[in-house]
C-alpha cells in the first residue's frame, strides 16, 4: 500500500511544502496544514470519521528541539498519538530539527545551485563556523524547549526581530544565561518553570553542543537550521548569495527547477520516499 495524502507544516508556498512536492513527486499528494499544533488530532479525526475512505492520510512535522541526543540514522522518526492508551501512528517527524537543516546541507547546496554554488569546502567551513558561533545559544534554546510545560507556551529564542527569524547579536555563554533568565522571569507568573532547572539542562547541554560534543558533531540534525543560516550571514554576502532567507529561496528554487531526482541528494529524503510508498497503517 502507499500513502495517498501527506499533510505537512506551513502554507501553500512554504519551503516545507515546496520541497516535499519534489521529494515525493509521483508518490502522493502533499497538502499544507499550517501549524503542526493539533495536526495529529486532525489526522486521527480523518481516520476515525472515515472522511477519506479510499485514502491513506498521514502527516509530517518538524522535529524541533528535544532530549534525544542519539546519533542520526538518516530516517524519519515515527510520530505516534495516544488514543485510549493505544499508540496510533499519524505519520513522521523529520530527523533533523527543521526543513532548513536540509536546505543548507552542502550536498543540497551543491546540487541546487550548480555552478553558482560557493566552493564546497569553503561553504563547509562557513557552516561549521556558524555552528561554533551558535553552540551556546543552541544549548540555551534546547534547555528552554525541554522545560516547557504541556499546553503552556515558553519562548525558546530571543534577539533581533527585524528579519524573518529572531536571532541575538550576542551569543556568548553569559548572554545566553541572561536570555534564559529574562524568558523564565517573564513567564513565571503563568507557568511553573524553575530557573535553576533550566540552567541545569543548559549546563548539561553546553558540552554536547560545543565543539567535540555529540550534538555538535551532528549539528545539521540538532541545531536550528534557521540559526545556522543567520550565523552564515557574512559568508553568504561575501559569495554574493544575499541575505540568509534570500539564499534559502535560491536553494528551494534550485530544487524545484532541478531535472535530477532530488530525493537522492539526502539519504533521509530517499528513505522518506520508500517509507511513504510502502506504508501500511
């Protein structure tokens, strides 16, 4: 059997939808679902009410930040929802944090931009330097994310809101500690989040996210792709590739215009095609 309809995060023209339309071409219909929040319940409702009786419907969401620091295996992660104490698979999450983590992959950049791509070793160096720069900030973001209470929002980022993505000007450990303190104190009246607990996570994660740590070694999986993009701002400008999200659009267009089988560019994309094609609920 094969999936007929796959819902994904984002709108009609989001990078998620546009990339998946190319990765899953010829296999299933890809539909934008907007926010991932409540998406699992939508899929369960479709299944339980038999709204699309002749279709197998699933969803794909971002991984986001979590406690699991195990090495990547280049395969989407099962997404389960609990119904009457039973786990029902509603789809998958990406193994990497978000769609940008794939778009900035050196292999994807090289294929998508072709002769207009920067020298690949220079690009790899700039990407790794960005990871070094945001390592402590990443540890702070993960610590805040895993400290969230169910159904109550807790910010996990801060900084300049002038662009498409908030990103701080200062990224040192002390700056991250100040950022954590500000966020927790803003929210302490609305939810129970202990500052010392967040700092305990933060200090544990610092060694994982810094050079040599298990998360740093796989930063394309565990760091935010959007943050890595922002950290490469100067390098991208130097190559004449524009601001970070202009560069992202160049990559997406390169994927859309490619005559190659784009799923072959990333092992997880190829694995997703196989899983979707052979899925049996």
